[in-house]
C-alpha cells in the first residue's frame, strides 16, 4: 500500500527535491548496472514519488548500484540519484526489508577500516568480512597471490592526519571509529 509520507521523508533525509523528477529516463540510460536491477533508477525515483516504500526498500537493484554517479551527473534536474540509492540502502537494512545484507556488511567494515587507518586496509577488511561469514578460507589462494604480487599489503599503513577523515565519515553518517 502506498505511503504518502515516503516522498517527504526522502526529501527531508537527503535534502534532494525528488518530486522534481519528470521521468525522462536519462539516469537509467546512463546507468551501467541497470541491466542487473529489478527496478531501474528512474523507476525507483518514480516509486518514491508514488509512495511505494516497501517495493523500493526491498528492491535487489539497490545492491547492484556501483555508486558511479553517472545518473546524478546526467540528471537535467540536478537530482543526486546516486545519493538517494545510498540512503535507500541504509533504510532498507534498518527496516529489515533489504534484499541482501552482505554488501552492506562489507561497506560497513570498509568504512571502519578507513576511519581507523585513513585508507582501506584491504587484507584486514576482507579477513574481518570472511570471518563474520565463517568463510575465512574462501578465496585465500587469490589473497596470497595478491600479497605476493604486492597488489595488497600484509600490514596496514596509517595516514598521519586521520582525524579529518573520521570527521568526514561521521558527517556522512558512518562510524568514525
Ligand atoms: S534523470 Fe533526473 S529527471 Fe530524469 S528520470 Fe532520472 S531522476 Fe528523473
Ligand atoms: S550510481 Fe548506481 S544507479 Fe547511478 S548510474 Fe551508477 S550504478 Fe546506476
């Protein structure tokens, strides 16, 4: 059933005038992940406007988004569709409607790593993710190969001024520690 407050909730939360969308499809036409989405970007925006909260928050397409921002750049109305997708992902997890949670779990660990070290410590992040899913040995050969080729480091290197990075993460709603 449509929820009449979904649009105003989204506009308030993102500061974006979602209601100004006139369904021109430009966001979807430029989206490299649209073919993998059950609901493509312009339709997500359309469903927000018509109040289809459950349909939007349970969409698997939210998790196919690559956060490339092509949609936001192409929108003639300046609607930051990529940011809307980010906010929707968070809302879908919080509401228990998320079609999948593994990407959210990895994103959370990645942001925590950036807050701790000032950049992403790849090995530590992947190991924490694998441990949380009880699949520590999955892809370990590939990991060893990447370490040998120096594609990823064995130990983290901390950026000197991490406080600025932490405050940016906090401002954008992530965990700053
Ligand atoms: S490009 Fe902008 S105006 Fe066009 S459908 Fe997408 S969000 Fe709406
Ligand atoms: S940010 Fe997401 S929705 Fe927008 S164009 Fe890129 S993949 Fe598509």
